[in-house]
C-alpha cells in the first residue's frame, strides 16, 4: 500500500503547479503586453515636456538630454544583462525588471525638478534594457512565427499608445504630471503577477556571470544579415529620435497650437503608422520590406522638412505617416532577416544586439540635436540638419539592400523558415485542396 502512495504523491505535486501556470497563448500575449507597456512608459513623458519646461524653467537642450539619457541607459543595460535570460531563464529577469519599472513610476509621480526627472529616465531605461531581450526571446520561445511579428510590432505599438495616451490624460484629466504614471504603475503590478504565473520558456544554462561581461554575442549565421540590417536600424531609430525629441516643438511651430495632445501626435503617428505597416506587410520578404522601408523613410522625412519650411500641418502629418511606413517596414525587415536565424539559447543575446544598435541610434541623435539647438539657436535649422542626416542614413540602407545578394535557390523558403512544422503541413494541405 505504501508504494502506490509514494508514486501518486509526486504526480500530484507536479500536476498542481502545472495547473496554476498560464497557458502558452496567454503567456505569449502577456509578454507582448509587457513590451508594449514598457515602451508606452518610455514615450509617456513626451507630451509632458512642455509642462515640465514651464514649471521648472528648463531649455530645449534639457528636453533632448532627458530624452537621450533614457536611450543610453537602455543601451547600458542591454550590454550588461541583455543575455542574462539565456542563462537564468526569462521569468526572473522579467520580474526584476517589472519591479524596477513600477518603482520608477513612483519616482516620476514624486518628481519636483529636472534632477528627479533624469533619475527616473535613467532607471526606466535600465529596466527596459534588462527586459527587452528576455521578452522578445520569450515570445520566440513560445511561437517562432508570431514571435517574429510581435517583436517588430509590439515596441512600435507601445511607443504610439504611450505618446497619445499620455497626451489625452494630461490634456483632459486632473494631475497632469502624475496620473499617467499611476496608471502605468497599476499595469506593471498586474503584469508582474501574470509573469509570476507564466511557465518558464528557457532552460537554465551555465555561464550567467560570464554573460554580464559587455560583448556583442553574434552567432555566425546571423553576422552577415545583421551587417546588412544595421544601416536600416540606425535610420529608423534616428527617425524615432527626430519625432520623439523635437516633434512636440515642431508641431507647435507648424500648427501654432500649444495643445498637449497635439504635442504627442507626431510620435504617435509615426509609431502607429509603423505598427499598421508591420501587420499589413507580413507576407512580404525581408528584402522587400527593407526596400519599402528605406524608400518610405526618404520620402517621409523629405516631406516633413518641406512641411516645416512652409508651416503646413497637413503636410507634416502626412510626412509622419510616410516616415512611419518606413519605420515599420524597415524594422520588420531587419527583425525577420536576423532573429529567426539564432538558436533558442542565443535569441536574447541576438535581440539585445539589435536593440543596442537601435537605442544607440535613438539616444545619440537626440543629444546631438540638443547641442545643435544651443549652438544654432534655431529649431528649424536644427531640424533640417537632423532630417538631412536621417535621409543620408536611409539612402545608405537603401543602397545596402539593393546591392546584389548571394544567389538564392528559391525565394519561398524565406517565408517558410518562420513556420513551425505543423503550420507548414497545414499550408501544404490547404494548397492541395
């Protein structure tokens, strides 16, 4: 009688925790919501910069520095802990990052000067950088096909919702410098509970301490595609830097309106257009996406500069929409040409390299724009210089994509490599029927 009881008890002990874990599909969408919330939190201060400036009396260069230090903090975290989840698992890294992110919202709520604002942005950037690779890799662990798409669309969606949502809360509800952060605080607490209940998607591996040494972990199959993708990544995130750092001032100049909602509109339009582009162009090859993206970036930034010159709000918004198409197309093309080539235990490291390049391109141009504003003393001149530099980057990306590639046996496998075996068999059966 004892032996059956001893056998039955471990089975029950294993079954109970399993029942308490979230299903894979729920866990996937939870991870996507976390990166959306993190990026929404990063863009939430954008419409508030004008409020902060009027209350604390800082100059435009301070705005660009506040924007830039966040990106540089993300970069630092990516370099140090970007590969950690490949060794200790996704959940521990995400739980720690969510706890820090929630604490950051408290710092934002209690901030009463530029120093506290800078501290909040730095801590926010560190937690986002720590989580970015783990979230993206976790989604790929759960579903390689949908994870590839989600890694392209979720960060852009977060930037869009944060910019516009913050503007709406600030414009129409009380406590403009606190309410948006309190809402995000509640979201992060709920997400932390969800992450605690989700299954671990990565097996622990030795080398956790060694992974903290800053390095670019680029597996051999990924190196060549990444080199081709780098100019596009730099161009698209420089575009985000342009609209995120000086966009509120530009829309105020062009429209003559001091609306806080309008201040968050440029970044929302760029990010929203980019997210829709990712969804609309899923069936295009990575190379086609890069071509569309680079071409749209050139056209969108060009039209934006013309709109600023002639003070046309309509042209400015259309230019932002076209630039957003370039953002979404080029970013999805870069992700699809690089990330699926990495093995499961290399995914967080590869994604961290992609994000390092991206956030370096996001942060440095904003700081440079602030320096130019002080030196030139003219928003329009600085914008033209910034815009021309982005157009040159987009042109370089376009040239890189147009260069002859190594002969391919068949362009169709590029799409098939994102399909799980069951999905590939279903597609074949559908085609036969």
